[in-house]
């Protein structure tokens, strides 16, 4: 395995193919590399943070497409598992309230992830989340790696809740709540928190998680984002105005922006993230919002680093 430089991030989860409807013709779909963890890994590398993608790649043409995308971004693939099985497909279903997905994941390579607990101490941060956190056999490996990450590194969790006939909602919610309880940093949409704690307002869920010593970043799409750092008063920033071309991957780009900011500023451990000043939290959110806007303004999911203000 290539030497791990300071500030590097281990990203564990799925890389799959999104089939996205396009307007070029009736019932036409475009295949593009996706999966929240893969998007975060590629986004981090493009922002200048060394990232290692700890996923699993199959033996088909889609896997080669994913590998090229990650390699072109600068993501290290030395921890990727390999298989001759095909790649998971996620059929995107955009609507007025966001994009839903229908998964085709049986007997695919995507979720055959190894346990990476022995590797986490080499990294400044460990990111987990997405569908791999709730689909076996990946879920067990993700949970074990997350526990090690919480003990030895900065654990970042994005629950990225997905509802699908192939995913048991009760089991998925339990596993994602457990990961959030381990995390030093939780980044979640208001919809994620409403699904995980349906009887509680998302802001209240964010406050409760933060009060236990976490940094919690709550995204609200076009309404901006709010951060809760420990017991401090929450900080909110608006979304960056942009002519929206695409929203797929914007949340993952925001996540990459948050992690890039934290590692660039040397933030590690729950005490550090919970103790960030109001000025620091504002700067982090504004930077992440600009990164997300760079995705919304173009087709595809590749963020660009915004100019320093």
C-alpha cells in the first residue's frame, strides 16, 4: 500500500452506477459513477485532500468506468477489494422533493467489503455512510471499521438514508443511528434526521447529537445549512445562489468540503470539533456551500475547489 501522507482520509462504502434520466430522448438514461462514499472520495481528492477509497470493484465495464473516474480524480485505490461479480445499479428517479433511487444489488461486487480496522490509525479521518452501512455483507465491515475509527481517528458519518424495497427500514435506521452515536462529525440532511428520529424535529435531533460532544452539520438543500458544535449556539449559512443544472451529488460535495476544511485546519477528535469557534464553523460551512454549488452549476458530480476569499 502506498505511504499515507498527513491529513489523508479513509473513505469506506459503495461505488456504484447511477442510471440518470436525460432529456436527449424518450426513456433514455445516462450511466454515471455514483455512490455517496465514492463521490466523497473523488471530491476530497479534487479538493486536494489525499483520499483512499475502501470499497469493492467488480469485473464489468461499469467497474472500469468507476475505477477511471476515481483514478482521474486522484483517489488511491490500494484498499479496494476486487471481484468478478457485476456492479450495483441505482436507477435515479428525480422528483419535485428530491431524487429517489431504486437499487439492483443482489449478487454484485459492490457490497463485498473487507474490514479495515487495521488501517484506520494511519488516517487523519475515517468516513463511513451510505448504502454500504446498511446492506450486508458490507454493513458488518463498515460498523467494525467505524468503531476503530472512533477510537483512533476522526470518525465522520453521513447516514445518507435511502429507502428501497431491498432495504429493511427498521434495520437500516438502527444501524445508522448506531453509527451516528459513534461519530465525531455527523453530516445529515433534514430528511435524513427526520427518517432516523421521526418523532423529533431535525433541528432538535441535531442539537441532541451535538450536545454529546459532536459537530453536527444539517443540510437543507436550497435553504442552506446549519452546524451544531457541542453546546454552542447553532450557526447557519445560506446556500450559494447558482443556476441549478444538477443536484445529484451536491450533498456529497458539501460533505467533501466539510472534511477537506477539517483536515486542512488540523481538526481531529471529538473535543476539537465540538470546540470550534463560531467564526471557524461559519468559514467551514461557507466553504462547503461553495463546493456544493460548483456541482449544482454543472452536469455530473465532480466538485471544483472554490477560490479562497
